[in-house]
């Protein structure tokens, strides 16, 4: 059987060089805004989350907690994704408290 390999390189450009890498504890079933520290959310930003829990999943919302259509199983990543300015990412743990890792930066234009 033949094998195939591929490589993908992605550049993320930040307009203000503002980036965070932190963790946050989510309580069970509680809608919680993801803590982004000094990242401006009025303009586009890029976020990547990782569920650090070994057992429980985490649900993610990009409309301020109104709807939850995304799920991170234990150990899974969500993103990186560009979030349109004015929208706030929310998350909630299922069943028991979970810790998520958050990496985020203010978004620039990837074409420049």
C-alpha cells in the first residue's frame, strides 16, 4: 500500500502583537465567557482552546452563550479560528469542572 504525506504551513499575523496563553476552570453546566485577558474583542481575534480534562467534554459557543453547537471531547482542540469582532466565545463543562487552555491573539490580515 502506498503512503502519502503532506505539509501545511499557516501564518497568523497579529496587528498589535498581543497574545495570551492561559488556562481557565469551567464549572459544570455553567455558561462562562472565555477569559481573553488583554485581547481586544471589539475587532477580529484568533482563538484556540484545548480541553485538558481526561473524562468530560466541553461545549463552545461563539454567540455569547446563546447556542452551543461545538464540542471538545477530553484532550481535544477547538481552533484556531478567527472570531468576528463583537462576538464573545463562551464555554461550559459537561458533568464536572474542566480546565481549558486558551491561546488567543488579536487578528491581523493574513494576506499582508
